[in-house]
């Protein structure tokens, strides 16, 4: 019978960071992987460097039908193919599940397969990069937030967050997790767009006045979508200083973005958005489930979001043009 305290779907950068820390802390972990990544982990284990130095073996499962139960399922795959991947796990007895993916669809997909009572909201201000060697470079460890979809900060969210935090991945349980998730998404959309189009490290395009201006305008369009969806944004849930970006005059907002760039340059100069990592590695970009979903939601609400729509089509074109 295959079961574990934690089952991690997708041992890419963030999935590997979570799995390695949990195994290192003594928890039972199974990673669900395929192809070359599965073979590499089976042969070499999980190797994380950068902010930490961890090398641990872990159980790898390539066939989801062989999994019976999971105390907690963590979805860390890229967004394309998530629906099918979760359907292959419908038979698994899952106590709790959360996704650290980008976008707004992830909680709906989890609830559809395992039930809304098993799904938690989550967002990760945690970053890493899967290197060509199979190692993961751990670059940013700020906070992974968990909360109930109904807005509560429950005992189970607190227990899971405490377990992850004790293992070394900074984590907290919060109320109003959907507000936190939306706040991250409002910042993520322009960050992802600029990473793919400029192909620069994060601090570089944040520091440039032109790209900072574009970021401010895109974030303000995304904030309109949040407001129309009945979601109040929170400063704490964002990767960037949202209050300064969304309110007041544009020059002051641009200055706030550039100050954030200086902070990235000082604290995480090697940080690159995962979308840029995917682009350079020839992997599919997260477009339809994130950008496309946001644009379609805006259209259904009758909102005008010209910059978001333009960058959606541009990023989708870049994705189609990548080597396959």
C-alpha cells in the first residue's frame, strides 16, 4: 500500500525544495514524477543548494494508480495539464490538498476532484531554479501561506504551516487566503510578462523606469479584475508593494517599483521568474491557465484591460515560437 504524510505532484524547483526539506526533517514523502526527472531523482535523490545544502533520497512514483493515500497532497506542477493530472489521483484518499501553482484556477480544480472540504488555499513567496544538472538552486525563502477557502485560519492549516516552517520552508497560516492569492496574482501577471519579454533577471526590469511604468499599468488593470470579482487586495499577499503601485500618482508608483528592484538586487540578485526559466529551457509557458484565464474573466465582467490582453497574446506567441 503506497501512502505518505506528504505526496508532492511535480518535483520541479519548488516541489523539490518542499520535498527535500520535509524528507530532511524526517517526514515520509512520495514525489510523483515522470520521464527524465523521475529517473534522475531515483538515481541521485533530491539535491538542493543555494540558501541550504540538502541531498536526500526520496520515494518516486511514476504511475499515480499505485498511490493509495496521502496525508497532504501538494500540487507543484506547472499549470498546463493540471486537470488531467488531478483526475489521475481521484482514487487517492487525501486528507488535505493545496496547490502552490500560479493563477486563480488551482483551488477550483482541487475542490472538483477531492471536495472543497479537503482543499486549502496557498501561495508561495518562495523561489528556486531547476538546473540542467538536476540540482535545484534555492534562491528565495520568504513565506508560504496556507488558509481555508472559506476565509478561516483553521487548526489544520496552522499544523501544516508549522510542519513546513519547522522543516525550513518559512510558512504561516492566515485568514482570507483568497485575498492573499489574488494579491500575489495581481503582481505576478506583470512580473511574468516582463520576465518573458525582457528576458532579464527580476531586479533589472524592476529597476528600469520604462518597464516599471508598464508594470504599474498592468497591475492596475489586474486590480480592476480583483475589485470586480469582489476581492479586496492586501499589501501582505503581494510580491511587490501593491498599495504604492495601485494608488496615487504614476511617478510615485514607478518609484516604488524601482525601489523593489533595488531590494531584489541586494537580497536576491540571481532571482529569475520561473516563466523565464521555462522559456530558456524550452518548456511550455503557463499562459492559458493564468493569463488567458484572467483575460477571459475580465471579458465576462465587461472590463477593459488592454495591456493585459496585449501581453497575453504576446506571451502566447512567444510560447508558440519556442523550440518543441
